[in-house]
C-alpha cells in the first residue's frame, strides 16, 4: 500500500509522517445508501486519534448520520461520499485536531484541562495550542475524552518494568542494540588492546606510500577454515555483532538485493525510503548499516552522490554516521577488498557530500573495532584509510594556522 503525507500541504517525498489514504466503499441503495470507510482504524492509528473522532468529524462536516462499531471495525457515514471527498474532509480534521498550532507537527496528544479546554500537546516543539471549542467535534471529545496522559504514563512505567539492564529489553540485548537513554561510544566497550593495535596500525601506515595498499595483503585465503569463517561472516546481512534471524532489516536488505547485482536497477531513493518507512525502520541505525552494504558496487564513488538525498535524510545522528561507516567497513573489508585502494576517494566523496561529519570519520579511522567486522579486517580497512585521515588532520591544522595569522 502506498502512503501519503499526513500534512498534504507538505510535498516533501521524505516527509516522515505518513498515513494510508482513505478507502471508501458504497453500500446499499436508495434512501438506505451508506459509505463504509474501510480503513478507518489504520488512518486513525497513523494520526494518533480514536477512530470514532474521524467518523464523527465526517458526519458533522458532511451533514450526515454516522454509525460506529469499534468491536467489528465497521464505520459508516450515510450517503454517497467518494474517497477524494473524504480525504479532503480529513485534511480539515488534521489541521484542527492533529497538527500543532505552532510547528505544524502531528506528534500531538489531546489534553482536557480543568476548565474543559481542549489542548494539543506537541511532543516535538513542546508548545500547547488550543482547539477551537466552537467546533462540533470539540463537544463530542469533551463527552468522549481520549486516553489520558496519566494512563499513558502508567503504561510507559509498566513497559519500563519489563526491561532489563537499566532500560534495555531482552530483545534489544539479544540484537546488540544500545541503550537509547544513554548511548555508549562505539569503541568504549572494546578490549583494552585496541589502543595498542591502533598504534601499530599508525606505525605500519607511516611506512606505506600515501595512496597505495599492497595487493598481496588482500590475497584471498582459500583454505577450508578461511572459507568456513567467511561464510559465517557473510551469512545474511549481519548487523553489528550479528542480529541474525528473520528481522525487518533482513527483509529490507533482501528486497534491495532482489533487483540484482546491477545497482542501476535499484528503485529510486523515494521508493527505498518508503519501503523502510513501511517496515517502520526508517529511523533505525541498523537500516543505515544495511544501506551501506547493498546500495553500492565497484562504482561506489560515482554512486554515493546519486544517493545523497536518501542518505542525508536517513542519517540523522552521530550513531547513524557510525553505523554507515560500519556498513562500509563490511562492504569493503569482507565483500569487496579489491576496492580498498579507493577508500580515500570513497571517504572524500562521503565528506564532500555532507553524509558523515569530519569528526566522526576521524574518530572511526583512528580506532580498531570488532563491532562490525573482525579486528583483523578492521585493522586492514583503517590502515588503508590512514592517508585520508592524515589529510583531514593536515587540513584542520592549516585552517587553524590561517585563523591565527588573521
């Protein structure tokens, strides 16, 4: 099913707030003809409002009687009303009862004050804006209030009691997710010998030509043990230390891989984003890691700018940036080691297109980590990236010198 923007005035295809379009079905004939809004519950869920509010609003706006049967998920409006007409009416409901009056964000709850005023409490900007009490639906809401903020807090407290490790559910721990309340730096949990390995990389890299990586370092070990190990590493689209299983991320990655090895056959960025949104993973860092592993081939330097819109839309934090670099670490170190000599060009393209922050690249390049690949592979990838990291450091020093001279 295709989705549309909740605020239809916003034509941005990457607008994160989506809903299914209204679907209607005409039933009966003559004076008993009715319109069934067949996906009322789905639309109401996307808007965060009870289904009854939508149907009552249609009735008030269209001057028609309504019938609501929540137990059977059946919602009727008397008369003939096609889907476009109902969709236009729904726009009025969204503007008056959903969108924040300040920032126009739909992340709002309806609150009833002691004075029986209806307030839209915005979770995005924090503003509270008043709903017009003269609207007919306002009276209905006062008589049929939404779930209170107190009951929501109680549910949240109950949910938090079911997690372990100070805010991490058992599922999160099994899948290797970090705590959202206090994210830990990726490499802080690594073994203490990481620093020694890093120093060793730096020493070895300084002896290399700036733009070359020895070919024999990437000779493929075809021994039975090495083949078995690579098969384990490449099974599915491994995320971080291996989430495995039949997950939404697997489904997303497999969907992209269905279009074949020729990356020119991939759907456009809008369709890829819509797919991630439909799977409810468009904001997850693991989605970024999957994209880094399946969007590109040997033409990665040319392909990165073509996906800039998608990547800059979906990479929204430092953890997303780290996940993208981690995915590239797998893409280069495990699947395409022959591309390692191009890593400086790849990182430069990422940097110039503002996909990953300079500090994140430098932090990633200065530490060996076993989070995404084995330490041995990570060491080789970081070694190949050393010339670019040094270039970033030199550029920063030159910039500082120029500022001081001014």
